[in-house]
């Protein structure tokens, strides 16, 4: 099973809402909040989804062929719903990028999708001219902390009582590499 990344569209809202509820529990954003991320100001918001791209057994072969005739990559066709297995949410203001979500569906974890999503948001932050990326992660979230550490995020602060359950958040920061000079 391989996974491709594409920018989220409005059509992704139902699946993102389901993943959000399941992964974030009491701290989940409502569908309205998620919709605001998807429909919000494109200059400051960016949502990327991870979608299964191994379609050998997909009965909708004809639709994918149509997509190819359109000159579009079928792996990134939003009509092929039901295959979204993760997403990440980025907001950028000035030189700072805030990573608000990185979520991978249970059953798809541990195979590098989370890392792909983190690398994608950092790359987008670089494209937008950001120099640093910040995020909050629950102190108890061992998996996410391992992911962010592997991606180069380091501890800068601790926020007591940040989450609904009273748990502390760690504030992590990574340098965003400069965009390569074009031409
Ligand atoms: C955190 C999360 C996104 C990780 O996604 P994933 O696809 O399983 O992560 P990856 O497979 O890309 O792993 C990336 C790195 O993190 C490590 N890692 C991931 N989950 C881990 C775990 N539970 N325990 C230890 N290490 C873990 C991997 O070993 C890997 O390290 P490496 O690059 O040194 O080998 C996923 O567990 C998740 O969706 N959790 C629920 C939502 C959440 O808490 N998101 C973060 C806050 S928004």
C-alpha cells in the first residue's frame, strides 16, 4: 500500500471530521472548525491529506482513466474518496508556521505516513517563506513526540493544563529550511 499526498478540498470534510473525532477525542475540532480550515483564507491556512494510491483492486478503473485523459493524476483525484488515511493542518503567519494537526488513521500508523505529512507541512512552510515551525503536543503523547523529534522538532516550553483533561502541552519548534533559490 502506498500513499500520496494532496491538498485537501471541501469534499474531504466528512472523512476529516471522522478521523478528527476518532484521533483527538475530547480535544477534537467540530466539523465547523474543520470546515473553517478547509474554506479559510488560503494565504494563511493549508490542509494536506494522505490518500491511498495503490488502486490495483479499485473497481472504479473507468473513472481513473477519465481522470488521466483530463491530464490529472488519478492518485490525487478528490473524487476517489474513502481512501483518505491521514491529514495535517498548517497555519502560517509571517515567518512562523503553526502545525495544528497531524493525524493518521488507526491501522495505518507506523508506516511513515505521519512523517510524510510533517515533511509536507514543513516544505509548505518553506514555500511560504517561514523560518520556524511551532506546535503543541500532549506530554503524554509518546507517538506524536517521537514523530516530531524524528522530524527535527525540539522542546522550547511546557504549558500546564493546556488540554481539556488538564494535561500539559509541550511546545516544540523546528527551523524551517530556506527555500532553494529559483533559477
Ligand atoms: C502521531 C501520529 C500522527 C504518528 O503517525 P505515524 O504514521 O504512525 O508515524 P510514522 O510511522 O511516520 O512514524 C514517524 C516516527 O515516529 C515514531 N513513532 C510513531 N508513532 C510512535 C509510537 N506510538 N511510539 C514510538 N514511536 C513512534 C516512528 O518510530 C518514527 O520514527 P523514526 O523515523 O525514527 O523511525 C499517529 O500516531 C496519530 O495519528 N496519532 C493520533 C493523533 C495525534 O496524536 N496527532 C498528534 C497531535 S495533533
